[in-house]
C-alpha cells in the first residue's frame, strides 16, 4: 500500500499498515510522479488506485471565485486524470488491459469508493 497526504502523519499511518508513504499533494504533478515511481520501485506493480481528495470550496455560488473553481477542478478532476495517465503504462505493461485495475473515486458523501468513469476511460488501451 502506498499513501500520499499533505501532512507528515501519513508516514506513520502507512508504517502501521505495512505500507509506504509520500508527503505531497494530489494537485502537484511531481508529487504524483514520485508516489508512482516509489510504488513501482517498492512493489513492482500497481493493482488499484483510490483518489480521496476531500472536497472543493463549498460556498454560495457568488462567493466562489474563478480561482476557487480552478483549484477545485485541479483537486477533484485533474488529480484523477494525472494519476490515471501515470499508472496506465504500468497496468498495460503488466498485461492487465481494460479490466485489470480499478481506479476509484470516493463518493462525495460516504465512505464507499465507486468506479470513476473518467478514470475508467483513461485506462482503456
């Protein structure tokens, strides 16, 4: 298991689970590259990805700035696209093809992860 979080506590948590961790942000492409590279070095493969980014700013429509919208899209959508693009070559190289890996996006409310249509499209060869 490989975890990424903005706070250093993730390293202790990953250690308790027998995994590895990186401190970084889903919105920083270099942090995602580092996480994927470290995961491949440690485990040799990636079987599943769950993006759990939290939620974007949730204010009244006229109080949310254009930059807030961009930041939300970067966190909630582009982080999924970036991660899918990074892991897909590894999935294809492992011969897992179309249905060999699940890219999940946690539901906005609740704890269950659901298949992410955007990510599923990106993983198709």
